[in-house]
C-alpha cells in the first residue's frame, strides 16, 4: 500500500512540476529554438528539391548548419560578456536571445526573397544568417535552461523544451502547406513574424535567471579574463570525466547520427515520391508533432523513473526500427527515378502516384515518437554533464561535438543515396544506432558517476577535486 501511495505522490509531483512558470517559459523558448533549424533543415530542402536542385547539392548545403557545431567558438562570449545597453536593461541571457532572434528574422526574409534557381548564392547567404543566428539563440537558451532549473528538473525541462520544439515543427509544417498556394516568400515571411512574436515573449514574459552558481567575475586584465572564459570550462570538463571523456565523447557523437543522416533525406524523399506540400505539411503540423510531444514526455518520465542512461539505452532500438521504416516507405515507390522523370518533363514530376498516405503517417508518426523520446533523454544527459558555473560553454562544447560529426556525415547522404538508393541510405542510417547502444551498455557497466551524468553540482560538490570525482566508482544507482 505504501509503495502505491509513494508512486501516486511521485506522479502528482511530476505533474505539478510542469505547472511552474519556468516550464511555460521553456515552452516558448523551445519554439523559438526549433523554428530556424526546421526552416533551413527541412522546408528549404523541400523547396530546393522541388525546383530541381540535385540531392548532393542539397545535402552538402546542409553543412551551412555547421554553425550549430561551431557555436562553441563564441559560446564563451555569450556565457560571459554582457551586451552594452540592452544587456544591462534585460539581463545577459535575455539580451542575447533578442539579438539572435533579430538575426533569424533577417535570415528568413532573405531566403524568402531569393530565387534558388537563378541565384542560389542569395539563398545560401540567407540560410547562413539564419543558421548562425539560430545557433547563438541556442547557446543562450541552453544556458538559461541549465541555470533556471535544479538538477532534478532537467529531465522535465528537456521534455518541455522538446514540446516547444515540436510546436515549431508544427508551425513550420503549416508554412510548407502555405507554400502550396502562395509563393515561398509568403511562407518565410510568416515564419519571420513568428520569430518576432517569440522576441516579444522574451521581452515581456520570461525572467532572467539568477547567476549565483556561476563564476564570480574578478578584476582581471582583459586577455586573462578571455583566456579563463575559454580555457576553464573545457579543462574542468576534461578533469572531471578523466579518461572516461573518450567513451562519453564517442556516445555523444554517435547517439543522434541516425536522426541526422535520415532527417536530411526525408524531405527530398517526400518530394520524389510525389507527395504534395499540403499532404506533407499537414501531417508534419497535424498528427506527427503530437506524437513527438508524446514521445518527449515519455522520455521525461522515463528519465525520472529509470535514469538518463537507461532511457538512452531504450531509445537506441527505437531509433533503429523507426529509421529503417523510411526504407520501407521508399520501397513503395520509385523515388530514385525522379530526376529522370523531371528531365523528361521540363522539370516537372509528372505521372508519379505517391504511396497511400497511411504509410506516410506511419513513417512520420513512428519516427516522431522515437525522436521525442531520445531527444529528451539526450538533452537531459548533456545537461547533467555540465557544471552550472560554465553552463553555456560546456553544453555548447558537448552539443557541438555531436552536431559536427553528425552533420558532416549527413552532408554525404545525398551522394550516398544517389549511389545506393533511398532505401539503402535509410537502412545505413538505422545501423548507426548499434555502436551507440554498445557504448551506453559499456558506460552503464563500468562508468563513473560523472560519465553517467549523475554527479550533483550543489554547494558541497562544486568545489570538490574534479579528478577525484572522475575516478570515483559508480556504486550508487542511476539518479532519478
């Protein structure tokens, strides 16, 4: 009886956590974080494929989003430097958010006014502005999330972040549907308007977090302050993890690889199968995101119940199965013949009948459930690896590690698909989940507390010897 009561109380406590103002703020910030990447990652690639840009060019253009990988280069600036005027008025985190949101608006408008057939370079410029502004926004939001919540709340904050992110996917899907009836310039202008609304929310409704846990600024020479801002966060991370930084880095780099290599090819597949923008946009903004939301919250509850590492392990086979489902979708049509058909019909995909919509729903739905689940677990794991004193820099370092590797490999997906076909590239993407699962098992079996992301950063531990923490045996059970 007592166990039953405890479980009910725990469930109620988990629900109450989501009612806190910080969770509602996280919802809005998740939306602002997700929309720029969705537009440059999915909707732009659909547009480019629709007008006949080849698959290799599209996926190599995906390297523009390497900005999200290189953000560690300027994350110390976002972490430590207060912007003049606006920084004093709004606070460090919120001021950087506003500047970054303004950049995303400029990028979206530039893309929308471009003509990729006649002047692809203008589209590239807009995508670059959008990507680098979105990456800067992510730095500020990640630091805000880590500073605003306790360690025990990070899984829930990650789930709400995923929810906001999925709302951005829903909205960007509506943008794809808009492009069926209006020029793409209208679609991108609507997305820019949504980012402007996000900026207003940041200004009027989101609180600046307290920075008590961060390093106190001392009077130092400028060159010393910059050196400390760059060197200390990275050296602290290395010292705390010890040699376990190698398997941890490998896990961080590999875990989301299937999502990246599959995701960059999903929109071109939809276009080459003959699905209309209304159908794809309708599913992406209708059924799909709600399944993503369900997956995200399942991931949050799983982290709370089983611990972060075990939730990551559950997510690996889910990723394998749902990624391989896209190979099945590709086999229902002849997407590899799309270029030949367009060439014979003046750039139009004529005479192609897409597979029944139910198969598209199943593929998108299954992938979204798995994506929400593993996304929540992965964000919680990265957050738990960071020290709040250096939140922005360390999180940017870890997220850049996996983003660089995944995006570099994903850039070759178009070339690989042209060589082995759509079905082949999706099966290959699914196989990437296998080594990630092996690394999780290894860290669960032999890893230290720090490697598992179970180390607490309260007042009693932040000053402990990081080398001792890195070598401490992982004897306690997974944190909830």
